[in-house]
C-alpha cells in the first residue's frame, strides 16, 4: 500500500466517530462491498489520525 498516495476522505466524520466511541457509544460502519484486505487497510489508514478507531475496530465478514 502506498501511504504517500493514499488518503481518508471526510476525515472530520472519523473524528466525530472517535469521540462517540470514547463516550461509550456504539458505531457501525457498513459497506456494500469488500475484500479481505479492506479492514486491515482501513485500520492502517486511520492509525495515525484516529488511533482509537484503528486499535478497537472489530470486523465482521459475512
């Protein structure tokens, strides 16, 4: 993965999600498609700016 060429869009939404999680709320992110690598890539991209999300993410694959 090329971190220099990758970015997270709407980063402000992830700041809001992180605050809700720290307050004890539950947050569910739903995707209509996925690959097995997606959860890992999402975690890696959020690791620097939103470490709480990256460290506590639970992935459920169907």
